[in-house]
C-alpha cells in the first residue's frame, strides 16, 4: 500500500491543465493556416496546391475583382499552402481552437482588384501580383530602361504577348531573309516566301 | 453535344432533418443549466478512423475529458451529445439518422473533423454527402483532420457554452496602394533562388525554407554591419554556434553556395 502511494506521488499528475491553462504545442505544429492578406498577391499557387480545395479563388471580371477564400472546415492542415506561397503570406500557426457554432464563421475571404492589360485593356491578373512580378524582374534589370520594359511585359496579358511575339517573329523572319537575299545578289524573290 | 454539366444536377439533395421550436427552446434550457455530466455517443459516418483515435485519446488520463463529466456511452439512447465523424457516406446515411432519432431530445449535435464539417478531403467523392449538416441540424463544428485532443476539449467546451468561439467570418478588401514587400531586396534574385533550392534540397521544403530564411537574414545582417569580420568568418561563426550537426552542415553548404556565386561560378 505504502509502496503504491509512493509510486503515485513519484509519478505526479499526468493530466494537462487545458482548458484552464494554455496548451503548449510542439515546434512546427500545424494549426490554423493564418493568412496575411497584406502580403498576399493572389497568385493562386496555394489554391492549386491545396489537396482538399479548402482554398478557392473566384474571379469576377465584370467587377474587376478576385476573391481568395479559405474554409477552415475543409482544411486538412497539410501545410502545402505555406510551402507553395512565394511571399510567405500564408503560414500554419499554433492555433488549434477552431470550434464554431455557425458554419459561416469557418470561412475567411480577401478581395483583390484585377489589373488591366497594358495592351488590350482587359482585366487579366491581380494588380498586386503584376506589381510584385514587375518589381522582382526589375531587381535583376541592368538599367532603368530595361526595368521599364520588363514592367511593361509584366503588365501585358498572355494573349497580347502571344500576338506581339508572332508579329515580332514574322518581322524578324522577313528581315533575315531580306539580308540573306541581298547578300546573294541576283535572286532574292524566291527565298522571300520561306517561313522563318 | 458537349454542353457543360452542372455538377449539382448529378447529386440528389436531401432536406436535412429539422427540429421544432419547442425542442429548440428545450435545447437552450439544457445548454444554460446543464449541471450534470454530458454523455456523448459517437456516430462514425465513414471517416478514416483518425477522428475516432483522437476522440479516444481525449478521454485518456492525459487529457481526461471525464473530469468535465464528458463520458462516451455505448448507446444513443443515453446520449446528450451526438458526435458525428466522417464525411457521411451514402450507406451510412440511414444508420446515422437512426442514431439521431434514437437519442432523446433535447440533444446537441457536434460535427467532428474536417469530414464532418464539410466533407474534408473527401468532399467531392461520388459516394459521400459531404458533411453532417446535409442530414441533421448541427450545433457545433470542430474542424481538424483530425482535431487534436485539446481541440476536442475546446469544441466540447464551446458546445456546452463554457467557452466562446474564437473564429469569426472576416473579409479583407485590398486597400488602395497595398503592395506586398519583396523578400530580401539586398540579395540578388538569382542567389536567393540558389540558396532556397539548395536548403530545400537538403532539409525538405518547409524546414529548408526556414533555414534559407535564417541564412539570408544572416547574410543581410552582414551587409548592413560590415565590421572587422569577413563574410566567411561570419559564416564559420554561425556554423560553430550551431548545436545541431545537420543544420551546421546545411549552413556550411549554403555558405559554399554564396562563395561560388561571389566567384561567379555557375550552380
Ligand atoms: S493546410 Fe493544406 S488543406 Fe489546409 S489550406 Fe493549406 S493546403 Fe489546403
Ligand atoms: S500562394 Fe500566397 S500569395 Fe499566392 S494566393 Fe496563396 S496566400 Fe496569396
Ligand atoms: S477529418 Fe481527417 S482524420 Fe477525421 S475522419 Fe476525416 S480524413 Fe479521417
């Protein structure tokens, strides 16, 4: 009996104090994904990575907005969103106290504005993303002129870029053939027809 | 021919069971003056069993939900709280409804785990209803996959009205002129990519990213306070201070990457 009591005192109390005292969590605990909308560029990398589709994006071109949303009720706390985020806007926190009485309280949203294409004027990507990419690209630019050109490229939509590329390549091809044709003076007419 | 199909038309929608007003007032009274133990009956509606394991770990001596009188019982007829886990598979709908009907009114329905809340990772499977609230009215949602025992206890406390819920629905609207800061503007972009790639190659995505962040902070600290130390001396100091040999090796490797980049060698 005495031995048993001794053993009990030696062991002490195993039960945690939670919820009367805060619960310590281990390092790298994967709790609620905390989204800092100020740092988010609405690039949708997390949306693609999220295996449970807890993070979703909705683009409304008429209103010119893109809405990011997360449903904590669907999240499986895998951490793939934080792995894929280029700006570190989403991080899994220590917070595990997520119980709610109404389902609507499980969602969080962030609304971002869309930027218009510098060429055709149609909305094509979030303004913050375009701005971020332009600054990132001009970081490695050699001069102010190249930085301006990179910024312009970043603010052009893919369709316009493609059209411009086709035009450029076509122009280059003709110029090259003209050069080739002129160097072999005498028979330029035939070679002009070949594609670049 | 190829008309897009609205997925909603492919799934039959069930009207969930609704409760009468009388029962709702009874439930409020129960929540207000529950002066006794609350008995929990667990309804597994087709989860992966992760949630069940966590429910049982929350009644172990370490978490000891029974100190609040929360006791898991074997029959829905003894239950005050029904705990629905799993994404509600088609075949579990009727058994779940039978358990619901068998529990005496007023009863509190708790939806447990990501599966119970919304269907979780299984939400778009053909064979699930995707959440407890598709079949019965739910009072409390406990998200998590699975919720930890502490989260379970917090959920019960919310269900019994002992604690307030912490989450609130929020919408952030982009402010005019809001921009995201570029990380480490002083470090050339190409070098940053090389460092992050090397750290992640050696330590995995998450920890590698963290180590690369720490290392770049170190590098920037050096750029801002160019004292008597040279860059390599600083690196050696950081490696020497590191207690974990694995981290020391990674930091050493990152220092090599910086030296390579300084000498202009390709990756
Ligand atoms: S932790 Fe996983 S499931 Fe949760 S939001 Fe991030 S990617 Fe999605
Ligand atoms: S990956 Fe990061 S920056 Fe991109 S949308 Fe998600 S949270 Fe925002
Ligand atoms: S929420 Fe996660 S742990 Fe629980 S049953 Fe669903 S998949 Fe399994």
